[in-house]
């Protein structure tokens, strides 16, 4: 990992799933020696977090925000049931105390960026929870934009969101966004079993979702169903039938409530936040080997394990003097088989890297 980071020598780095011990013993000391200042933030329930590092001779930190997307936070009047974090850093161009470009009365540069980094909830069916988290993050970013008007935003992270998900379309498409039936169905809340600690320690490479089930949901047997409404219907069959009818009524009521919750989130997203742009949104046009019919533009995968797909992104606000000059090509699939990590790639996710042109106003 250190070798790869040193090779790319990026001006700004956003890392996810940074282990606490690895950060303290290896990454942080190496970053300091390589001329980086950094911020790292993690949930108290997890042994890893997210990190933003920047070259200290090119930028300096003027503000930051740490976002705990857990039960201490509400989105659209709902308490979050997740335990993820995000980190926001406001970076001003130039080393601290040096004047670069347009300067304020004190001689300090006014040009800068708002950089965010996050790792959203991992469960594949948890589109609703991830949309809540996206709204929480965008709300915090917007607060920084109000404090630093004119600063472009670069949002990085493992969004655990594929490019065909509603969360991706809402984040990148012009308003109003028209979601299809499949996307809306996937946004319906899913209720999970397990304690909070079990959730935080779950292996995120697993793609199984243990949702709540009940023995009472078993249907009547064919023999019992044939007697419904007749004199031959037993008391036990009547009791099961009434229970099933009540469960069906309650399920319909819950579905109606959940649909309203989804609509509230979608409306908030569309009304409150402008679309961003993905640096790799047209990657398939540049590298046809990464093209897929499943989603247009984005690469087939940034995560290559037993499950393969695109989860990692660099989003940015178009305009405001910020434009993508180039992006790094992704490795050929043959180099990643049978799966990551391997001797060449130290993570189960490949790096996504972009070079920006920035015009200071």
C-alpha cells in the first residue's frame, strides 16, 4: 500500500477502511515524511476509518468537519440506523502563511477546495440507508459551501453504490431525475437483524443480507387452503387464515408508509442539492474493455473479489474553475484474476485517480 501511494504521489489522497493501528504505526508517519498533512476519522464502533491527506507545500487546512452517520443523526426526521463516517476538509491553495493567486487583506490565498471522503453502508440491499447517508453528507458539504462561497467540491469515497442505483442517478443527473420502477423498489427500506456490534464487525465482502423473517409468514398448506370458506375449514385453519389476512393488511400499510418515506428522501435530494459529475463517468468510452450494458459510462468494476462491480468514485462540482484534465486507466482484468488483493494490488479495490485543472478566480 505504501509503495503504491508513493508511486502515484498525489497532491490530495482520500483513503477508506484505514485501520487504526496501520494508520498510527505506518501510514501516518510515512505521510508526514512524504510532506503530507492528514486528517483521519473513524467510528467508535469500528477499527477503521477514512483519511484525507494533502501536500503541505501545496495546500493548507482552513476548516474541517467530521460526520458520524449513526443514531446521533437525523435525516428527514428519521434517526439513522447505520454506523458510518465521513470527513470534510477545506483546503486553501498554498502553504500556510504564503500568498498564492488572489489573496485576502492578510495576503493569504482565497482559492481552495472542499474535499470530502466517505465509506457508506455496505449491505447491497440497503439503498435506502445509503441515500440517507448521502443526504447527510451533502448537507454538511453545503454548509461548508456557504462558509466558503465559490469553492469547488471534490467528493471521494467507497459509496457502495453501483452506477445503476438510484443514489448514483440522483447524485449525477440533471433535475428532475426520473427513477425507474426497479430503482424505486430497491429504495424501499429493508430491516436487518443483528446487533449494532455484529453489524460493525460484519465482513463487507459478504453479499448476503439476513433480513427479518417470521415463521408466521408460512402459507397455509394446499389441503388447508382448499377448505377455506367451507364447513370443512377447521378452527386451526381459520386462525391461520385470519393471521395471514392481518399480516397482509399490516404489510400493505407498511409498504404505503415506506413508499412515502422514499418519496420524502428523493424529493429532498432533488430539491436541495445540485448534481455533481463523476470523473470516471465516461470511462467506458475511453476504454471499451471496461464497457458493460449494465450501466453506461462508468467502468465495469473498481472492486474485484468474489463480487465484481463499481463502488468507488471521484465526484466534483462542474464549473467554479475546476475541470478534469485526465484520469488514470484501470488495470486489465487479467492482472486482477482470480481476485484482489494480490501481490500487485494491495487492496480489494483499485485506485481511481484524477488530475484537475484549476482556474483561480
